[in-house]
C-alpha cells in the first residue's frame, strides 16, 4: 500500500473521530446528554476510546490500534458492562497496562 493511501486512511479515521467527539461535546454543552439514560457516562475517556476503536477498526487496513483502543475502552467501562467488576475497578487499568506492555515486549521484532 502506498504512503498516500495510508495518509488518506489516517485523515479519514482522525476526521471521523474528531467529528464524533465534537458532536458529543456539543450535545453535552447544550444539555442534551442530561436527558438520556447514561448520558453522564458518554463524556468519558472510556467511551471516547470505544468510539475511536470502532472507527479505527472500520477505516484502517491495519486493525491493531483499533482493537487496542476498543480493549482499553472496554476496560475503562467495565463497570457499565459488568457491574460486579466495580469492586475491582481500581485494579483494571494497571493490570491492563501490564498485559499490553508484556504483549508488546513479546511481539517486538529485534533489529540486527
């Protein structure tokens, strides 16, 4: 794939993400999110990670970043998906970071 196609994919992905975040931010500022269920949870890093992950999976030929963002978003929103995990929510981020770090170290290619 040529570098111009990669730049085009990147611009599309980032453009969609910025557009969605802008719309969510505007809806929050005009008070619309206050009127919907779980609206207060939408303005969070976890939800933004989920959205960015979905956009990257849908628009990028290499899906790794999308899956990583989706995983981070799922971990950050684990208490919404799995209520029982709220007891362990303070451990989720450090354990997730350790797992991601180990995975990156183990899959890194050594340069000669």
